[in-house]
């Protein structure tokens, strides 16, 4: 079998797009008003200390503003917020038009009907080619909604198949109160 050797952006997108992710909108209250951008590359990184990571593109206009502030809020999108992924994914538009939100403890926008929010402070930023690698400390966080997550796969929004829960063996979800006291565990 011949394996294609080209590493064009198109082929990288096609193959790496097989990796399904959730979606977030990373927001902040800035002197010029609320700001934010859609971010697929969010991951939980460390439990002790509590750290998360994501990868802003070097062409982002919003990320340098958030970097300068040094803190921001990660909003985990629910399936019902699919439209916000597009709205916060384009430069030069009024991203907050028609968007309901309240402020997090760090003072940043928590979007209505998201699944969870995570208040973060920037710790470190590393080179990542045409993106950068952000490491951020979690200052507070909350699950806010039991809805379906927004899932991105092969460049499209997909729905979790109804009734498919439990088809794959996964570590059991730990109730928040129990997780708080647990000595260690999977990053859920
Ligand atoms: C589905 C989706 C996923 C995205 N994931 C990322 C990402 O992981 N990192 C990133 O920097 N931009 C990502 N973007 C693009 C940014 O949202 C976009 O570059 C940004 O909103 C542009 O606005 P700005 O110039 O105000 O930053 C994504 C966009 C969409 C629609």
C-alpha cells in the first residue's frame, strides 16, 4: 500500500479533522467592550496544579488583547449554541450582537446556555508554528447546564447519536462534590 507523503494544509486538515473535539468561546471584558473568539483547540492539562491549554492562531486580533489583559473565561458550548461558534469565529464582526451573558468572578462574559465556564489567568505562552500554545491557570469554574455538547468533526458540527451513551466503556462521571474531595482521577 502506498502512503501519500504530502503534508499540505488541506491534507493535514482532512486527516487531523478526524479527531472530534468540543468547542469553546474564550471571552474577556476589555476596555473596548466584550471580546471573544471560537476555539476548538481547548484541552484540560493538569489537575494539580489546575491548568488548561489552548492554541490561538497567530492571525487572531482578539488573542493579543486577551494576552495583554492576562485573564479570560473559557465558555464550553452546548449544541444549542452552534450559531455562536460561527459568530465568534469570524474577524471584524460584532461578535456579541444578540448574545446574552453575565460576568464571571474574574469579570469576563459567561455566555447564556453554555455547558460550563472556566475563569483563567495566563501562565505561559509557547511557540506553536502558525499558532501559539497557551497554558492558563484555572481560578474558578462551574458546570452550568446538562445539555448536549457542541461537537466538531471533519469540519462540521455533529450531534451525539441519541441512545449511544454507554456504548463505549468510559470512566464513570464523578459527581462534583465527590470529585472535589477525591485525591486524584481522570480529568473529566
Ligand atoms: C469551529 C471553529 C474552531 C476554531 N478554532 C480555533 C482555535 O482553536 N484557535 C484559534 O485561534 N482560532 C480558532 N478558530 C478561529 C477563530 O475563532 C477566529 O480566527 C477568530 O474569531 C477571528 O477573530 P479575531 O481576529 O477577532 O480573533 C476557530 C473557528 C471556528 C469556526
